[in-house]
C-alpha cells in the first residue's frame, strides 16, 4: 500500500471534508498522443504490480499505460491554500483565512502528509472518456449535474480536455481517519 498526495481545489477539498465527494478524475498521461487517436477498444488489465489500460487502435495495435495508483492505496488531500500556524504543526486552510488575518500561502507541492485533513482509501479505478460520466458519477464528484462538472474540468484541465473528450482515470474512494 502506497500513500499518494492528490491536489484538490479549495471547493473540492471542502466537498471531500464534508463527505460530498467520493470520486475524482485524473487525466491519463502518456508520451503517446492517445487523446487524438481513434481507439476502437479499451482493455483493463490488473496484476500484482498494478492496473494497466490497453488501448487498441484500428490496426489492432495495443498501447499500454500503467496507472500510478492501485486499489487499496491511500490518498491524502493536498490543497492549494494552506498554512502552517505554529510549531505544534497546526494547520489552517482556505476557509480559515478570516481567523488568521495575514495569510502567507504555501505551495501545495510542499504540503506534507501530516498537514492533510482528508485521507481516503482507493476502492476502484477505471479509465473512461470524460463525456461518458453519468449523472450519478457527477454527484460522486461533488457536483449537482454533468454541466457543472464539465465547467470545472475545463477550468482545471483546459477547455480542450472537454472538447477532445480526453481519457481520465476514474478513482473512487472512501474516507479513512488518519
């Protein structure tokens, strides 16, 4: 079991903490231009070393991409707006700004595990095209509907991710206490 820090925007971080979000998507990254290719089939393969997605093109060629996460791994929430308050490792977050006045924003990349206020265990992973999201999954993502979800994805990943109907890892999780 590994620990992975995943960055969440402030509104999505609050949805996690409130128990309104149990799923997230992360764009499939590859050195191959998979987003633009006309794949005719997607195959998922899992072994003790992890999950792989195999994309088959029109000629029958397979292209494999390894998933960076595994079912059973723990994720901890990295946040865009956080600050260490004192030497006792107390932390405040975006919604705490009014309480602490002067705010020195820290890099989310430097957020240590101990500062995370949300931990979760991955219970399922799959790959799907962005526009294949169901209304139910949009709610698991913390949105009222698919339209709100697409607006947020465009704001985070760029409009082309929605326009090109990009491939995403779909990660479902449940909260665990750290």
